[in-house]
C-alpha cells in the first residue's frame, strides 16, 4: 500500500511506500481460530459417550502420554481409543498390542457404561490378560461429596 507524500517546495510529488504494518487482520484471524479451537477441542477428546458409574474414588492423576482406552457402550459394543467403529472381542488384544507397540506394561483403561453387564466387562479384562497386558484400570465418575464428608 503506498501513499502520496508531498514534499515542500516546487510542487513536485514523489511516492514513497508506507512503512507501517497493519496487524489488525492478522489479529482478527487469530481470535477467530482461537474461538473455533476452544469450542471444538472438548468435542474431540470425549470419544464414545458412556455413563460411568459414580463412586467415592478420587480422580486419578493424569499421565504424560495418551493412555490406552477400551470403551464398552450400553449395547455392549467395544471401542478402542477414539475410534467410532466397534471391534470384535477377538480383535481387541491384537489391536491394543499394535497401538501400544508391544509395550504390554502400559496401563489399559476399561470404560464401561453403568448399564453394561458385569460379565461383559470381565470378558474384556480377561482378553487383556490373555493378550499379555499386566495393568488395567476401571475409571469412574466421582460422586459429589456431601457436607458431612467435606467437614471431617
């Protein structure tokens, strides 16, 4: 963008480029991207929606790397990680081994809807053990504390 600058004197005009940088459009674009990512990020991190059972257990500390997650929905379908397609129980061990790069000491979290039968959860845990995984966790939603529990 150039602007006409007149020099004093004989009426000659000479064009010089404007040296100011206009950053307003860049800031506008960055703010729009920030809002878009703030809205979409929580949607990407949830995976398959399940109603976890409520317990008095404390929240587990977060790990530095992404954990292996197996989800069992209300219908008993099994999902691995953030995948939208269910897999068969027989494929579970091989799929998790491939994702974990054969690191069988890695913890696997089994998320199950509270309406899922106990036997279905045990089948998944049994398949994990048969595949060689040595550590499994069962995440839950913590119950809100009552005033009596908070006080003492």
